[in-house]
C-alpha cells in the first residue's frame, strides 16, 4: 500500500511539474508575440488626428453593430474615428471591411449606413464583404482593391495587429486609434486579443495563411 501511494505521488508530482512547465511555456509565447507586435508597430500608430499623415484610403476594420448587451461601442467608436478622418481631409475614401458570410449578418452595410449618418457621402464609401478576419481585410485591401498605402481605423489593440500583418504583406500602412472601450466586455476582448496575436504570428510565419476569398479587382475612386 505504501509503495502504491509512493508511486502515485511520483506520478502526480511529475504531472504537476510538466503542467507547470507547459503553462510557463505558453505564457512566454504569449508575452513574446505581444511584445513583438506592439514594439514593431509603435511608430505607425496615431491617436492625434492633426498629426497623422493623409492617405487616399482609410481601411475601417469590421465589428458587429450590436452585442447581447446593446450597441457595440467598438463599432460606434470606429465609425466616429473614420468619419473624423474624412471630415479632416485625412482620407478621400473609406473602405469598410467586414463579415458578410451569412445573409442575416452584414457588417459592411452596417458600417456604411453608420458613416452616412455621420456625414460621409455614400460615393466615398467602398464595401468589402469578405473581410472575414483582420488578415483577410488587410490582404484584400491590397490584392483586390489595389491599395497598399492606407490608414487603418480601429482600436489601438486591433491596429497593432493589423499593422503587423501589413508589414509582412508589403502594405505601407499607418493607423488611427478609435476611442477605447472601458466596460465589462472589454476585458473579454483584451484577453482574446492576446491569443489572436499568437495565432497571427503562426499564420504569418509558421503556417502561412491565405484569404478565404479574393475575387475580381475593384478600384477605389476610378
């Protein structure tokens, strides 16, 4: 009985030790990816609209218009930031890129309608219905819409990952930060973002990703 207990204790001890090592390794990977993305994109991110250089196109990254708690502030603040860029003559056109893979879910149209309500002319808004994720939005901006010198519009945490993708894909992007969201569901988003950054690094450098869909070229302003 004592021998059995001793063996059981050794097994549990080894299991606990390897579990701890695994958790430490995962934490280090998450920290390293986060540091890499933040550090390498810092110089291209702006919060002051008077300081950001002008570009022809602003790429507005998608988000759902509503959440289970009500209006999605991430969405609202991004639309406000995009409209401000247009009104301050920092961009001539806005490309709204989001998810429309289901008939009853249409991020680009929701963004278009919100921007029109904020005073942006419909003629200056282009829709990308296949921006299923940030990687797709960035690559499609260059390969489908022919724009590789852009201002990305989203919250700072999202802009950092978008610019990281842009650098890898040869896109000359800078970013304008929308207002941050400070409420109960922002914590969940922040935690999810850390894992999204690890996946981003894997997609770019370990298991090269491709957009879900490209399609025929669309030229902005022509």
